[in-house]
């Protein structure tokens, strides 16, 4: 069974999006380099620095499944059934959609029984590969439940002021991280990975 990792681009003040769900300048680092990185869906590629491209590829290669919330699923229309990372995804929701136009792809799996069930299904799908959690409510619930092994942060030098936090609705005492195992400085971003202390 692979590890469970939360991951997101985050502002200096701890936000992953504005209140209206717009990431603003948090994704600027995806277009500041000369290395073309292909994705599994549209848009077909982005352009990273060599440092970010190496980090990105090593991260993506280990992922076997994603866990996301219903809000992100709705905002993206479930990526039309094909996530840019090219892996299946589990959607934690109160009610599964019955008329989603892209259900035929088979890439989306809906769980209504809580974060533990969502992560368990994602681990079953991922096998020996990692499960990636979307930041926000999903990451907060999983961290509070003791399900997260690592926290990955792409720290962007912007301040949002308000918005959606990396960990929503989690007691600060539940966030216990060890020293980073990865720190990579790049243009417009610093990539960091922190093991979770048990």
C-alpha cells in the first residue's frame, strides 16, 4: 500500500484559493520555464523550470489515485472524466451525481461514507502507488483522522489575505510535521515535502 500525501500550491499566508475558488497567481509557476510538461488532458501542457519539472515528474510518477471533494469536482466538471494527471479519482460527497455526462470514462468513483472510506477506496485503486489528497477540507479531514503520511506544499510568494486554507476545519494541534525531506527552490515557487509525525 502506498503513502497518502496532501498536495497544493499555497500562498505565504496559507491559502490555496480565493473565496470564489479562483487560485489567482498561485499557479503562475506553471508557466515560467522552458521545459514543456505534457498532461493527460486539456490544456495539453505547461512550461516549468528544470527544477520544477524534475520535481513535478517525480511527484506525478508515484501517484495512483486522487481524493478530491465535491466542490472541486463541480468546479472542474470532474475534468470531463480525465484528470490532467491521468489517474482515477475518488470524490468524497454527500450525494453522488446521477446524471454526470462523463461517467462513462470510469475514472471517477464517488464515496458518501466519509474520509476514511474515500482514502481506503483510493488506496485499493492505487495499489502500491501513492494516494494524493486535494488540499482544503479533504486534507484537513484526512489529517485529523491520522490518514496522511506527507504534506507537500508548492509555496508561492504571494499573499491572498483571505480564501480557502490548505487545511480547512482542522485543529492546529492535529498538524504535527517533521522537518522537510524535500526543499527545492525554483522560479515563483519553493517545493517542500514534510513527513507527518504520528
